C-alpha cells in the first residue's frame, strides 16, 4: 500500500487517461430546463434488457435533473464534434451549450444532438451513489444510429478510428 495518497491520485488520473473511450454528451430535460455534460464514463450494462450506466458527478447541474426527470440521453459524439465535447466540459460556458449545435427534443423533452454517431435514450432505473459520483442505470427505450465514426478520448487527447469497412448500422 502506498503511503502518499497524492502520488496515488496522480497515478490514478494518468492511468485513467490511458483508458480510451468514446466521448458522449449526457443530456436531460424537464420542460424548458435542459442540462448536459461531457462524459466518457458510460458503458453498456446488459442486453436483456438493453441498459447502460452513466457516471455523473453529483455537483454537475445535470445530476439532479436526471433524478427528477427520470430520463437521460447519451449522445455519442461523432469524430467531427470535438468542439461540442469541449463546450459541454467547460462549466464557464454552460449557458452556451444548447445554442451551438442542432438539437431536438425527444417525446419526453430530453435534448438529442443531431449529427452524432448515435443517440441512446434511457429511462432512469436506478441511481447508486458512489463517492463523488452517482452511477445512473438507464434502461434503453430508443436508439438513433448514424453512419458517423465516434469521437474517442485517450492519453489526454481526442482521436478517431481510421478503418475501412465502417459499420453501416
């Protein structure tokens, strides 16, 4: 066991930067009240029923709105949407977030970003608090697939897949 927790914390951040992931914007809404944040802590949970988990910091504005609305969407960013990932990651620019791209509401007023690799619309099933975050378990109710390649994040920078035979999903 390490004696210095500062070193362990820094090493943890360095290790997690090496865990490459797709970049998403998790959104939620309740009427005119909309919120969203950039997240890479999203993954599939089960195929039966189709479900996923999204980990959200409890200090994020979207956190309490997800709990109250009981709905959220995972907007899987396309490789061309790096600017939106940066915008939704910057708390100083929160008021600009939904004016910088094309959005449309789903049937429950959850904002869906257009031109993404995919939109995954979820009903909140469970919320599990863990340290500074809440693990939201969402049951998938609808999916919109596009032909865009996903935006990736790893080693402190954005990237994309360079492959032939792109999924025609």
